[in-house]
């Protein structure tokens, strides 16, 4: 079994079940790191039959010896983060400076970012891109703009923070009034509020890049926890219907502050079917009884937003592209149990544009692409109690085998239910999964 660092990231449009895999790997890791995204990403972990939904805090928080890191590539929303911390503490989970580090260089989601998100989506009307309206995109935009950005380290800087907030608010209020007729934001009230957040967060704020580089040099095992999915990557996803950060394994070095060689083994999460939330092309979508069946059995509603997810057949052509992009070493196949009860199953193994078969996946062509399907028989027996690959129905084993063949990568583990124990070890080479 490999002792290397591990990156766990999604191969689809997010919601692949990364939380469960990260939770398992955290048991044999010293650090768990979020390197991208913000409170728009939600990971669900079931511990002892109790469900926890995490948005900003890394999933290693349930392992007492693990140091959890919110990296510089994350945009941090203080009221959301503190609410999450308080909620965990109220349920007996220890969270504080002893096991949580938030990067001084992580950018802060401010009230004007959420206002910008809401105003912009309303103005776009039928052309909106499906943002979660949590201010993520505008925060990353200000990060690139630099002069209008607030970072976590600024929250503890007293009068300097107030001066920055006043200056930025003055500009934002002029823009919002001119474009949307919006009421002005109160700069002093915002400065007071966020300075108070800074006081509460101060014991957890750190130079996390230095912490992680020392850990890597010392040989500690670091687990990088991706948010969302590769098809939402700002550079390599289905633009413009994407998020605003690098969510594939390509984003780890910049988002965590570690050298590229520190990424280690890459585990790609893949649902046994495909879902996405919000607008954008989705070639294998089933807006019919099959899609409704998958949504109901899979409880396909957003962890963060509660929005119903669009559901469809497994798109292996897109997944292979995502696996190649991140150098995926093995796949964790999630929610195989949701397919139980369907008479036949379809796998998308390629695309066609007009009469031509597509050779290389191109996100720019997705809207014009039609899926090329293979059809496999389904199974009727519930598989939630299966403990080994041999326990699965023959049709389920054939489905997994075909996924491996098309992706040209081993399926390391198979999830057949939400609990930690409902995981079948298959062809993994990663310590903590096997």
C-alpha cells in the first residue's frame, strides 16, 4: 500500500461523495487540506449513523489527531465558517487552534461579494450561470483585482482593516447604485462585524503554506481535499458554467502552497451515474422517469444549496478527460447502490457531433455533443450489505469492470451506502482505503 500524500478530487460536476473517502483517508493522515473553493462546496460525512454537512472545514475534523488546513486557495466566509465550527462543537466535535489552521492568505468573502452575486444573477435573467449566490466568484474576482481584496490576515489588523473596508465600500456602493439602484452598504458596521470575526478566528489563523511545506519535508502524510468537481474547474471545465477556482489536482500546489511533487497519489471520485446543479450543458441528462428515479434514490439535493440536482447516465467520456487532466491513479466509485432496480443501464463512452465521432473531449463542444451509449443489464437485489466485490450481483460487477476498462484505471473502492462501513475494497493501492 502506498504511503504517499493523497489528493481526493471529483471527476464530474461535484457531489461525487468525496467526504466519505476523505474521512476514511484522514484516519491515516496527519494533515487534511482544503485547497480550493469556498462555502459553495459541501461535503457530507456520516459518522456512527449521524450525518454532518461541511462547507469550509476539512473533513479530517472528525479525527482527533489530524491537523485541518484551510489553504490560501480557498475563499473563506467568516460567519459561515464560525457557524460551522459552533455547530460541530455543539455536537461534540472538538474544533479550534489545536486542530484547525486557516491561511492568512485566504481571501475573505465580504458582504459586497454576496450582493454582487445576487444583483448580477438577477440582471442576467434567463442567461444566468447558476451561481450559488454565496459571493464566491466576486471574491475571486477581487483577488485578481488585488486592490479591492481582503485576506484572512487582514481581519486581525484593527484600524488597517477599517480603512480598507471604507475604501472598498465607497467604490462598491457607487457601482451597485449605478448598475442596480441598490442601497449602500454600511462600511463601519461591516468593519466592526469582521473585526469581531477576526478576534474569534485569531487562534486558528496561520501561515499554512509554511506549515504544510514543513510537514511534507518531515514525511508527514498530507491529504488534499478537493471541492466540487473537475468539470467545474475555471480553466478546464465547461466554461462559463463553472466555479471560480482550480478544483482539479492541478490546483493543489498553488492552492495549498506546496511543491507539485507533494501532490502524491490522486484518487478521482466518480458517481455511478452523473449529476450537476445549475445551468450548463449535460449530454447524458435524463429529464424523465429515469432521472427522477436516480434523484429520489440518491437523495440528489445540494448539500450547500438544497437545490435538486439534474441526473443522468454515467458519462465516462467526460470522466476519462478529467482523470487524464489530474493524473488520476485510481477511481473511487460512489453510490453504486442507487442504480439498483433499473432494468438496464447506459454508459456514455463517447460523443458524436453531427455525423462525426469526437476524438478528444473538448468542453467547448459540449453543447453540440450527443452521447454514444453502451447498454448493460441492471440488477434488482439491494447491495448495501455487500462487503466484498464477490458479494455483488454479476450485473453490478460487470458494470464496475466496464468502468475500469473505459477509464483505463483501477476502481480502488466502491461505495454501496452512506455509512463508513458500506465500502467495498477492490483494486486500491492507497493505505487507508485498503
